[in-house]
C-alpha cells in the first residue's frame, strides 16, 4: 500500500507537471519504476488530477464565472452570437466534445500499451520536438483568437490533440499548446485555453473511473484515504504555483527548455530500462 511519503511525491509531481508541457501522466506512470513501489494504477493517477483541476477553478475563477453565465447561450450553436465570452465557451464545448469522442475510440489502445516505459520515452521525445518546432516557427495571428467567429476548425484541432494525450508521454498541455501555437494563437492564449480545456476532460475521467475507484479493495482503508488526501491537497497547492509561473515563463521565453527536459527524461528512461533488465 502507498504510504504518506509516496503520496506526497505523487502530489508534488502531479502539481508540477500537469500544466507544464512535460506530461504528468508519464511522470506518474514512471514513478513506480523509479520508487520501486507497486503501481497504483490509472485510477489513482486520475484522482491526483482532482487537485490540479481545483487549482484551475481557483486560478481562473473570474473567467470561469463569466463563462458559466453565458453557458446556455453558448450551447445554442444554431444561433449566431458575436459575444466574446459566448464564442470562447462555444469553442471550449466543441473542443471538449471532439476530445471525448476521439478518446472513446483510442482508449482501449492506451489502456493496453500506454503505460509501457519505452513508448512513454518515445512520446516524450517526439512530441517534445513537435512542441519546440511549433513554438519556434509559428506566427501569432493575433492576441486573442478564440473569442472571434470563424475559429471552429481551430477548436476542433485543439480538441483532437488533447485526445491523444491519453497516451502517457504525449502531454495534454503540450499537445494542445503545440497545435494552438501552430494555428497562430499567442503563447498566453494557447496556455490559458489549454488550462480551461483541461477541466472537462479531467473531471470526466474521474467520473468515468469512479466506479473502479469505489470497487478498489483499498478504498476503505484508512492509509489509502490519507494518501489520496495528501496527494490531492499537495497537487492543488503546487498546481496553483505551476500555473502562475508557467504563464509568466511562456510569455517571456520559448519552449526549448521543456523540449530539452523531455528529451533528457526520455534518454534516462531508456537507460534505466536497459540496466534494469
């Protein structure tokens, strides 16, 4: 059973990596190999995402409140509406629905092969390179695009990219920022859209896996509950800091450092696999 120390590490790693384009799911999937503990599984990893989902709610509370006020008008997609808040929510809905649709198609493949350390290493390196290239060579079309009409294709492509982050190593934020930057969103807008888009997918995943969590033989055990509480609280606090500083970093600097980190981690994983045989 996972102890409080391991839960603390899980919370820190989840909080740090959820919003950085380095793949939190890859880090959580690799932790059991490096800590030499039993893999708690995808369900436990998803519960850790609850803390970072709450950090998005708190950090973007004003924008979320404004979005909730226009949610009903935004759902009336057959009605033309040029209001910027309505457009943003409408695009988030399109992205989310498309993401869930693709996730349901590719989920069996992810569950079968996704947590393979070698595949994670490949995903870290390849999608890290895509991230760097899109940031380096893409041209920003304007400060704010996802509040304008005519960006349906953009929202769908960002939603598609998020779906493939179901494979550890791809990185949800990394994939969405990669495509958003390639399509001309500014660094700040790409990051904020990615953060807001994370909420439905994270919460949907937790609900989807809820039955599996409740049926877990350890769920009712005191130490397991304590571990979950520690992990969620720590991931919330660290996630708040990660959002704040990442937005500052990405608006001032490029994404080369994240590519180098991903490539370095991929090499480390492959070396670890070679010497652990």
